[in-house]
């Protein structure tokens, strides 16, 4: 049974903030038994709460005077907007006033605030956004989905370890199959970074199945797909665009004739299940793996329903002790991670001294 925890929610993040965010938080509070701290402009938040008759719920408001816009430079949030709802929300979690943070705002700013505010899990070089996407048989995690445009092989190895843990303890996949996104299945395909990552993962203890082509991401044969954030974000956006285009085209075709309209009546339940399966709002948001507290990044277009599910994801992430499990798996795969790293200047000097002594 999930214990009751407190979630900090960025009330000013997203295209429909604060109205949709506050409404989603209220629904989450009612349905999931969590406490909520809404972070942002107090007058706007209280106005939205009053309209929802939520005074009896365990929801508090923490004022933050600044709002991060989607076009803002993520680093400026750290340097200049120190009283933004994103930075203040992360600080609330850092101060142990909440167990997790949820935001539908500027994802780059959330990554920066999470990284600088909560710090990295020991042994992690870079955090990764792990997006959960639907497949023909279940779900697949794509990491990184936007936090790092360029990566080293050991970064991708760490993404694989963290995502495998998340798949096991959050999605309840017993032995997640891990693949590296490439332009072919052969060992000779892909960039040098991809090929080095492939060689490293073959030496590790993860259930690594090799290269995965784009067409195989959604067929259900892989549970974790590893790539850099630039590639992963493009994959995510293309998948969203295709799903929306097919949905719109299908609606037009079903309205075209009387017979197709009648067919819709008999297939309404099936279409409803299909929509629910491929709707990003069902997942709520993507975790930022690699920082020392649960952070969920929701879609910028999140509705109140999506925010509600993002809060649920934050609660489940915290209750699953994913961060502790990541730390344990990093220790198990320590040798795998260090292969391919360049030693620091100090370590190189110490190695040289040791070699000279041996001589």
C-alpha cells in the first residue's frame, strides 16, 4: 500500500497554467491520497483553488514571484530567476518539505534546476529524461529524451542502467531488454559513440539485446531504448506527430460515409481504448533519472488530466525507492561504467608516479 506523501507542483508551468495545473493537482489530491504544495503566484493559485472548492483538501500554496517561460535559457533560471516556481519547487524538495517535484514548464530549466539543486546520484555524470511510450505489447522507455544533446559512451551506459532499474521497479518488468538506437542491427552500423556503447553493454550484466532500429522501438521486443537526448527528443516528437496525424485522418475517414458513421457506433469502445493507450496524458510525465529526488517533467500542453497522472507518477516513483535501486545497480556495474572514461589529470599524474616507482 502506498504511503501518503507530499508532492511539490509547479503551478505556473505549461501552456494552460495555472488553471489546468491547479485542477489536476486537486483531482490528484482527491484520487491518490497525496498532499500537494502548489508553487507559484499565490493570488492566481488561490483564485483557481477557490473556483474548485478545494479548501478542505491537504493543499498548501508556496509563493514564487517569477515565472519561467518556454523561450527562457535554462541556465538563466539558475542565474537570474532565483524566485521562479521551478527553482523554488526544487528547493522545497531539497529542504525535505516535499518528496517529489512535478512541472510542465520549460524542460531544460527543470533539468538545470534539478541538477544544480538536488545534485546527481553518486556516480552519475549526467541525468536523463526517461520517456515511457506505448508499444504493441506494453511500454518502452526511451532515454535520453532531451536532457543531453551529445553524450559519451559511458553516459549512454548509465542511461541504460538507470532506465533498466526504472523499468524493473516502476513498470514491473522483471528482466528489461535493453537496446541501443541505431541505423541498423549490424555491429558495424551507427556512430562511433553508438558502437562503443554497444561494445560496453555487451560486457555488462544488463539484459542487452544489441542495436535497435527506429522501426523496432514500438513493436514490443525491447523494454529500454538508449540514445542521446537530441535523437531521443526527435524520436519522441515524431511519434507524437504521427499519432496525432493518424488520429485526425481516422476521424475524417469515419465521417465520410453513413456506413462508416454507423461503424463508429459499434466500435466506440475499441476506439476509446486505443486513444487511451496512445495518449501521452495517460503517462503524466517523464522522470528525470540521475538526480537525488523524484522529478517528473510533464508535457508542455498538459491538461488537468495529464497533471493528475504526473502527480501519480511522482508518488509511485517515490514509493518504489527507484533512486536507491539505481545507486545499488551503479555499484554492481561499476567496472562497466569506468571502461572508456579518460582519467582525470590528477589520476594520470598518480599513475605516472606509480609506474616510475615500479620501474
